[in-house]
């Protein structure tokens, strides 16, 4: 059985927890991925996590139960960009 592609984009700034800023299935999911690639935004494939995050509304903070899983994704994102939490831009 072919599962449809799902994509979720998160933003974490001054708010208490990361928030969902984009979510999509099928063609919309691919557009979200394409924009991330074009914008040099790291992508991590975590199917189970994405399915849970896709149930949230836009601008909704992630629930506490997902903090650890999302923290691991964010840590990966910082690491591959040569950043640490609090950095405003990647190190060169």
C-alpha cells in the first residue's frame, strides 16, 4: 500500500515551544519539501513524528509529550548547519 507523502514545518523562536507553520499531504507536502530545499532548511524524515505533528493546527505549539522527539530533530538541524541553540545564523 502506498502511503501519501506528509510534510510538516516547524518554527522555534521566542515562543515556549516549537509551532507548526506548514503542513501538507501529497503535492502540498512536496511543495513544502521543495521550499525547504530551496531555502537550505534541513529536512529530517521521521514518519511517526510527522504523522503526529500533522494532526496539529497551524500556529499550534507542539504538545509536551512530543518535546523530546522534536528536540532531537531541532538538535540535528542545528548540528548540520554548524549552529548551537541561540545562534541567529549558521557559522561559516
